[in-house]
């Protein structure tokens, strides 16, 4: 096969592999040298050749933009650290459900594939996982991962997030553009700092069902169905929360809501794209003081009337 014919072929070949190898460096054992990187992105290849198996030292594989559905060959390469498979035809996570394969994999991109079920992933050293823009409906079979730090699930069809638990090291979770209505199922995420829930179906965050997220400092609720800012009072439990995004919700009618939010979350540093100023804090404090004074006056007036009624009864 000529070089030009190989370039247009839908099959991965041995010559193609050799041509696109790079990063010649010391191997994992330190006993010699080998190629560490293979880049075959955007070639519309339909298979992963068995001729890849001897390249045991490969660490970085860039295979996005092809038509792969079966990636079993890759499970025979024990030193892969980074694997990019976005925009292929993978429909299952079964290839990552074996603790004895992909033992060194840290970065996995499976976005824009055809995965419908979020099942268990037993890749022991995995730190980053993207499953954005698949067809995932539920997460109940997932049940977490011990080392994952960043997890992307944007643009799926997820309504049930009951499997989003048991991730003690997770710091960033991206659930934007799904069908989520409630977030109470989030559990055992003690390190979570950033939570993205933009463009879902959240209309209320119930105070008694707000998940425990002690390290949360950023929360994006943009483009949801929140109507009443007072229903967000449960967010005050997040003592490290610095920024919240609420734009394009029904409740976000004017900048007056900044004061409303600051009344119960006075330590916020930013709301939407606006940094909180001393003027904002003073305005919120004054509004809260006015309301307290009005409530206190009403309480005293009610007590006065009650006492008057009691005095009248005694006289009669």
C-alpha cells in the first residue's frame, strides 16, 4: 500500500503506527528507549490494529475523531497514562471494568461517544474522566471511584444521580446540560470544590436534603428553574462557598437579588460574573437591618395588643 493510499485507508496499519509515533525516550523500566506517544486523531479509522500490541511502552494515545467501537487491543498496553478517545463509536464502559488492565491510566476522554449506561470503572489510578456528550441516562451502577479528581458528564440525559457518591478525592464535578431536578443524592464527596449544574431542571433546593459538601467553593446553577431566591437559604451551610451563579433563572429579575442573597450568605465573593463590593455588602446589611426593625416593631405591637386584651379581661 502506497503512502497516499494508506492516508485514506480506514484501517490502522503497522506502517501508519510507525509513521505517527513520537517522543522517543527512556522506557518505563529505565532499561532502554522507546516511543511513548502515538497520535492518530481525526482519521476516521474503523479499527485498532493488533499490530499495536508490541508497543508496550506507549504512554500517550491520541485517538479522538475516529470510528472505534472495540478498544480491547488498548487494554494490553500496561503503561498508558493518557488516552483520548473522544468522538468515536464506543457504546460501553466494559473495557474499563477490569482492575488488571489500564493499571497506570490517569487521564481518559470518552466524550462524544455512544455510551448509555454509567457503569463501574475500575481503573485504579484514574484522575480525570470525561463522559460528556454521550447518551447516559442514569448513574446508579457507577457508585464512585477512590482516586478520581475531575469528572465531566456534560450534555447527557441524566436525571438520576444516585451513583454520584463514594469519591473521596473528587474536586470538580460537571453535570451541566442534563435532566437533573434534585441534588440530594450527592454523597461522600468530602473534597468537592466545584459543582456545575447549569441548564438542568432544578426548581428548589430543599433545606433538609442539601448534600454535605464541606469544601464546596463554587456552585453554578445557571439556566435552571429556580423561582424563589429564599428557597436557596439552605446554601448557607456551605461555609466555604465563594461564588454562586444564578443567572437565567426565573428568580433572577434584577440586581436587587444580590442583596437578598448576601443577607443569608454574607461571605460570598461573587454572584454570577459580578464581584461583591463593600457597597453591596452594606446595602444587604442595611436591608436586613430594616427588615429586622420592621419585624421587631410588629412583634412589640402584637405584644402590646395582647397585653391590652388581657388587661381588659381582668377589669371585666
